[in-house]
């Protein structure tokens, strides 16, 4: 491996083009080196603007076979994540895969086995774990800044009803609100509280084989939880932590700055007592640089596969046992 970690991307998705590729290009210790797209050069131009010497492959396996590539980012449809993550590990590449990294928790078990056997790094691209606002939230909760935590509310919604061909609206590609954004409302509460649910109930509305709305109610040690995701409601995201002495609100917990200003507000005795603002924190770039450190220095990665497996277990349970709504 050279001093730089040379990245390849499997798939020319809009998100890869607009978010992850620029973050790789500007990150410390990384370089965008290759793209695999079934459309070949036709979709490569925006990526080449970031990396003039970009190699372009017309199939994913050819990129994996390139000895000059150290790590791959996988933004393919959900149903393809597990297969190509495993193929990449077997080809000797480190892997950063979009969420969900697999469709079932058992598949993550197989990825953990391949990671440990090959000695390579693989992680789910759960970018919020790298944003400093979440580190502050964890510290406030850990030190009793709002007293004893009693309830958590999480909401993440958007409306893509007018995009029937969007991969999130296609059952055969692993679409649905729960798989697409459920990882945030479930992983977010686990990340902030460092607790696991002891019981889970859920209600789901399904159309054309995908859930367009899911509500989760769960019990955690010491507190209750309600989480909602939808792809048929106006854009909204928020997390609120309610304690015995105060409350904490995150107004842009997931799509930091893209959704709105990143602000944490703490209320005590009915009045705002503390406001933290996080302008300019680049969570995607921070994610890439944390991945680099985990490879270079064996620094523990903030969101290992074991954490992702915990979130996927909750998703699996919801998928299996949710009550269906009309």
C-alpha cells in the first residue's frame, strides 16, 4: 500500500457523486483513483473532475481485480450491499459500504468472519457516528445533563411518492423506509445512550412490497422509545431526549447542514439553558478519515460491524413482527 489510500467506487450513484467522492478527494490520506459503472465513461465525467487520472471500469469485478486499489466505497442498491462487500473483501480490498451493509443480521455475521479472516477493514457508512454533535449528546446524557433519561423520540421523514423508479421505492432492490433510514432512528438512539432495547413493537404501512411508514416503540433499560420513518411525509427529522431534570433536542441529527443548521438545545426548568452549534463539521469527510486511521494505525473505528449488527437485529425484528396498517 502506498502512503495514500487509493479508493475505488462501485457504482456512479448521485450520492457518491455529490457527497462521498468529494469527501474522499479532499480527505487527508486518501485519493479517488477508480470508478466502476455499467455506463462506463458516460457517468464518469463528474468524478473525473475530482480525479483527472481516474480509472474507469465498465464492471465492478474488474475494479476489484485492480491491484492499485486499496479500498472501495459501495453505494449500490441495498440488495447488492452484502454480495459486493463480501466480494471486495475476498479480492483484498478494505470496504466502506452504504447502509444497510446487509439485508439481515446473519449476513453481517458472515462479513465479520471475512473481516477477521482477511485482516481487512469493513464498515457501514453510518456517518452520523463521526459528527461531533453526537459526541456532545453522548457526553450530556452520560454525565446526567438532563437528569435520568426517561424517553427518546426520533423522527426521519421525506416524500418521494413522485419517484416510482427510485431504488427506495423498489422492493426487488431492498427499498423501503425502514431499510433506507431506519438505521438512523435505531442506530441513533443506540449510539447516544449506549443501550440496547429489551423489547420492540412496531406498526408498518406497506405499498407495492415496501414499507412507506414504520413506527417503532421499544423499551430500553430505564427509558422508553418511539421512532418513526416515512417516505410519504414532508421532510422532517429530529431527535429529542427527555429526562427527569431537562430535555435535549437535536434539530438536524442525520442530514447535518443539508437539512438545516446543526443545533443542540438543552432545556431545564422550562427554559433553554444551553445551545451548542456545529457549523461546518464535515461528517462524510470525518468518516473517511476515521476509516483511514483504522487502516493505517489500527485505531478503533467508531462504528464497527458489531454495532451495525445490533441495529440490523432490531430492523430484522421489526420486519418480521410489525403490525400492518391500512
